[in-house]
C-alpha cells in the first residue's frame, strides 16, 4: 500500500467498534508493522489501543500480556 498517497488514520479502539479520530485509509499492525486498510480492520485491543492485521498477530500480542 502506498502510504504517501493514503494517509494513516488515527483511531480510538473500543469494545466491538472503533472511532476515527483522524481520517485516513489505513492503520499499522502493532505486531507486524503491516498496513491494514480500514475496510478490512477486524482485530484490535481496546485496552492496548492498537490494531492487528489478523487473528495470529492478535493472539501473539495478547498472549504476551499479563
């Protein structure tokens, strides 16, 4: 994804939904660093306020938390 033509969004992650604080086309996965288009964003942590590209990354990250 061309990150210069498509600015990164800033989101507030809630339980089951997120709010767009700064419009953009994507967010970055907290584990892999890969861009995630907003229309495909399905995994995030409301507690940690971060997004994950898929279930494996979410499981990996959340498994690290006490």
